[in-house]
């Protein structure tokens, strides 16, 4: 991922609260990706594929318009 990172790695166990705090830091890009994947997965968002991140991004882009 480009941009800044909190250096999260696969296998890290964090609460949603911890990830939200990570979003508030200049190094929150990886926390944002994890939260988007999580939200896309639990919300059963429609997407062109099975990736929860894609569904979340599609919904946010629709809302932004």
C-alpha cells in the first residue's frame, strides 16, 4: 500500500476502536483498509466481485456523488 502506515501485518488482532484511533493518526492508511474490508464484509455490499473492499469503495463513491 502506498502512503503512510501503522505497519499492521496479517494476523494482528485489533478492535474496531483501536483501528478507528489508527485512522486519526497520520499513519492510518492501513487501518482504513482493514476497516473498509471489515465493513464491506459485514454489510454484504454489492460489488462486481467478491472483495468486501470493492463493495465498500463502490458504496462510498456512490454516496460521494
